[in-house]
C-alpha cells in the first residue's frame, strides 16, 4: 500500500490506520466482511476448478442459482449447514474449519 507521500506501508499498518486496531468495533466489522468475501471467492474458485456453472452447482446441492450467486458476490449470509452441503454435495469434499487469532 502507498501513502499520499508514495511511501510503501505494511498492509497491517494500513488497515490499522483505516479501521482501527484489532478488537475495535470498526475493525471487527471489517474483518468479518473480509472473511465473508473470501468465502465467496473460494466457492467461486472451486466451482471454476470443477468446470461448473452456478446453475449446475445449485442443482447438485439443492439450492438456487441466485443463492449461489449471492454467496459468491458477498450479498448473502450463509448457514454453516448450507455451506457444508454445498461443499459435500456440490464438490464431493468435506469442509474443515479452524479457529485462530
């Protein structure tokens, strides 16, 4: 990231300045949104790797093309059980979760 003086700054420093330190309400909102965005991108990448359209994925896992699109475009919250079903029925894989700082 560049500052107005064209000096490179660390991404974490940039995010701290823009959204506050970890633990602040503004920063936590940002972090949650970013995780949701990443989930949508990961789903889209998996779908492309399997050469599937949104409609094909939706049909395999019992949902709608519109719902898959909303997840991929960060416009919809997703239930864990639904995500597990999409990964299992749509891609034949298992969802693994981890918790970390």
